[in-house]
């Protein structure tokens, strides 16, 4: 890996961290902004995944978006149940 690629990767990670921090500080539509950032990252990294996995890139992106939404739903329902049992 060249030094330029490493620096570009670090710059990209710093930018993503900044945007996620700003999204969590948002008062309105925080969850929607974070969801769109995650979907954007999935679509951005899709070509890199396609090189390693010989499958249609659009199918890979669809599976990753579905898995993200499913995981988010499970975590949300867990916390709803946990907080519901806590009040009893």
C-alpha cells in the first residue's frame, strides 16, 4: 500500500467520523441521517466487495442494506422490550 492510499484512507475515516458526530448531534431526523450515511457507505464500498466476492454488485448492496435494516430493527425492538420490562 502506498503512503498516498493510507493518507487518503485516514482522511476518509476522519471525514466519516465527523459526519456521524454531526448526525448524532442533530435535533431533527437523527436516525434518518445516520441510516442514509450507512447506506451511502454500503453503496460506496460495493465495488470493492465485488472484487473479492464474485456476485452481482447490486445484489451485494441489497443484502447489506437489508442486513443493516434488519439489525437496526432487532436492536430497536430489544430496547423497547427491555425498557418495558424495566417499568414493571
